[in-house]
């Protein structure tokens, strides 16, 4: 069977998530959730507010919480938060 890789790296990505599907199919789902939440930050006020609250959650034992997802993907939650914040702030800076 040929190895398949799911890559969630995009031009506007704050972090790169590569998951080998045959080894970690559940990780691909968790990575997709994280990617979707990042996209939600750019949507309407209510959806963006819910996404910010999800990223702010600090309970790694709560299934499907941001920190739980980061633990599954071996990501540092605070580093991901910083990258997301820096990317969001950079988009709001005036362009020369």
C-alpha cells in the first residue's frame, strides 16, 4: 500500500501539520479540527469569538479541547497560540 500524507500547510498557515494517514488516521482528524478552528478566526463575529474561546481553553483533559488536540499532535499549545496571534496581528498592520 502506498503511503499517503495529509498536509495542512497553506500559504496563510501559522503552523504545518503533516500526518501519515496509514499510521495516524485519528491524528488527521484532530489536525483538521485545529485547521478549521484557525479558519474560524477569520469568519463572522460569533464564530470567531467561539474559536478564540476554544484556543484559550487550558484543560488538556477535556476531549476535543485545543490543548487536548495539541497533545495528540505533539504540539506546544502556547507556541501555537503565539503563532496564531502573530499571524493575526500581522494581517492588521498597515501595508507600506
